[in-house]
C-alpha cells in the first residue's frame, strides 16, 4: 500500500524554491574554488596515514617476531 494517498499529488523537495540555494556570482565562485579541495586532501592524507600506521603495526608486531621464512 502506498504511504501517499492517490488523490494528493507528489512534489519532490527540489520542486520548492525554499530548498534551492541562491545563485552566486562568478567572482564569488572563483574565490571559493581558488584554494582547491583542501579538506578532501586533509581527509585523504589522514586516511593514508592511518593505513600506513596499521601496516607498520602488522609488520613489526606480527611478522617480525615470527622470524624469517624457511
């Protein structure tokens, strides 16, 4: 059974102008994009650092104590 009664038309949130951001000028857009995606680089750097730290922990705490192969 449909949660919306059939006699009421459905309108998406994008249909309402209250849910749409105000347009910005080209100068404001250029200023916002001039520094690039710094936050994405920070998050990616932290993720890579944590993966590398986990790899070092596996290497020195798990593999090195077992000794050489053979």
